């Protein structure tokens, strides 16, 4: 109702703005079917994205299996996604973890397939590292918090998905 819808709308807008065609969608591990939280709708709009018509949905194993990249808001979401589709671990990260690890590998070269690049980012990860929650990997859940907390969370997500958009689809090298 908050973080995932914000990430979906903001990442989709960031990729669209850069001319990158991608199917971006979100789902919750404990989804209550309905629209995004009003605070999130308002804040996402201030970042140039829209949640008009958004309806939450429950995560399914097929969604995880079919995705090229799965970005989760917290480790507990990542664990649920990997339990739903164990073969997806190599391409399932928390949003913060993905940005951190991808930044050390570098942007995906246009001629490198997404799966190969993700394998490089995944290298050295162990499932045991994902036990527990960690502020290094988890985006704060603003449900029930003050509006300022929602604003901070949406701003953090906007910055992170901006990084994701550049990491997964960098601008092509200028022609010589």
C-alpha cells in the first residue's frame, strides 16, 4: 500500500523518461487489495509519477519466476519471494542491496544480457546473509507513521529507483 506502489510508479516513470521499455509492477506479501495509501499517491505525484488506477495485489510464485529482476523493500519480502520461487534468488534483491551491489559491479553494458549482469551482482551472496532485518537493506515501512516519515521514505525510494534506472539501462555511448 506504500513502498511497493511508490517504487513501481517511480521506477516506471524513471525508465519511461529515459526511453527504456520495461514492464514494472509490484505485489505485496501481505497485500490487502485496494489503492495505494493517500499519502503515497500525493507524494509520488510530487516526484512526477502517478498511482492513478493502482490496485495492490498478492505476490505469486509465477510473478517471481517470470520476472527478470525482483526488487524488494525489505529482507522479509525477499525471503518470501525466494520461498515462493527458489530459482529466483540470483535475481532477487532488496532495493537498497541491489543499488549497493550493482554500484560495485558497474552499470550494465548495453551488450551484456541482464541475466549475466545480475549473476555478477549476485556473486558471493549467501542465503544466510538475509536472515533478520537490517536498515542497510530495508526501506522503512511508513504505515501508521507521520506524513514526514512517508515523505522521507518516498524520497529515498525515488533516489534508489533513479539509480536502478541508470544501472540497468545506461545511456548508450556517444557515436564517434
